[in-house]
C-alpha cells in the first residue's frame, strides 16, 4: 500500500479519492482549490474534494497558488510515495513534481494525446468524437505532456451530454487509478511517450454558448450536448436569451436562410447550414424555468419565417 498526497477539486475528482481510500492506500493529505462563494447569498462553499477528505478525517490544504505557498515544505514533511492529481486546477511546479519517489500521476478525461487541457469532456462531444476515455499519465513540465501510463476507452452515446459523460468518466477514472497505482507499486508499468499528434481542449467560456446557425444541424446538436449543463447553448429571440436544453437533428431539409424558424409545433425547427434543420425540443426562456418547445409555443406566437439570433 502507498502513502499518497491527493490533489483535486471538483466532483470529477471525488470518486477516485474514495476509490483510493477504499483500496487501503493511505492518503496523508489532500490539496484542493480555496473555498469559493456560491448561490444567491454568495456564501463560501467548500469544493467537493475537500468535503470528501474531511469526511475521512484527512488534512486539507487550500493554497491560492502552489508556487507561492508552503506546499512544497508540507509535501516534503509528508514524504509521500506518489502524488495523484485529478482536476486540481493548478499546474504543479517542477519542484513539487520531483518530490515523490514514484512521481506524480494525473487522471485525465481523454485518450491522450487527444484533448490536452481544461475541458476534454466538453470538446470530445463538441467535436463529434465517437470514443473518448480516461488516461493516467506521469506528470511532467507542460500541459498534459507527460508519458501515458494506462488508458481506458469508452464510447460516447449518440445523445449523451457533457453532464452524463462527466459522471461516467469520473467512475472510470476511479477504476483505472487503482490499476495504475498497483502497477507502479510493483514496478510493472511501462510509460510510453505521447507523440506529436496532440490536440487541445481549451477552457470553456460562457460566450461560447451562443448558437451559430451558419453551422450544420449536426454541429449545433453536438454543441448543445457539449454545453449541457454549462454554459448552455443559447440563441436570441427579440432581444431575449433562450437556452436550448434538448434538441434533435431533423431529417427535413430547407432552403430558408440559416437561423430562420421553419416550423413551430411540437418543436421549434430552425434552418442551419447546408439546408439542414435542427429541432429544439426543450428550452429555457430568459427569466423562466425549463419547458418543452410545445409548452412555450402555447403562450408565444412564433411564426415560421422568424429569424433567431437577434
């Protein structure tokens, strides 16, 4: 069994921490991002990994920046066999990467070298990928550049959202890290370089959610799934924002300009690039809750020919 320092912050990192503890490894300390204000009252809320660590009586450290804190001294004092990282939210300085005798291992939510970076789950769906997975990686200087230790692929469902894929990958990560730790402990793992055919998954920004109807219906459908639950895909109708929660790609074609409502009945059908059509099934108008397109149309006159996006 290994002595471990664990670094992680959001929900994604909780299953792996629980799995490591259940397997009998000793987690000597947890590092998480600082508490942040949330909710209507903007009260400080602890990140999920901190909550999990406290439940198990594990000391928690929350420096604003690893490099400018006493984190290195703390880790030296603990003298862990390995540091495990999952969605921590900070790049580890080289001085920390070199401390554990077995190095630092990251749980990354893509099949590296594809989709290095902050948002691999969303971009896998956005790009229309059919397969993604989990990689355990020996951490090195640079953004997700280290040698691959193990990988576990999984198919992306046709209607799967970032929300559901996130949960599945978190579970897969909790399984794969145990295999990786066992093999690192007994010296049977063989790291392999990533190669040069890498791609990036940059941080998602709220502004990215605006629907561009000059793209095809399939591309917009993938975007809607990728940005569920955040930042949510949206368009404008008479100056008011409408989030699109669920949609389907229609088998119809149209010669109307992109962004034009083709039909409004059980769904709101909108023209996209190349004559393709997307059907909005569930939406959330600004200032309202989620509702079916049909329910929205019962209270709003949305005529065919209406141009969305303004």
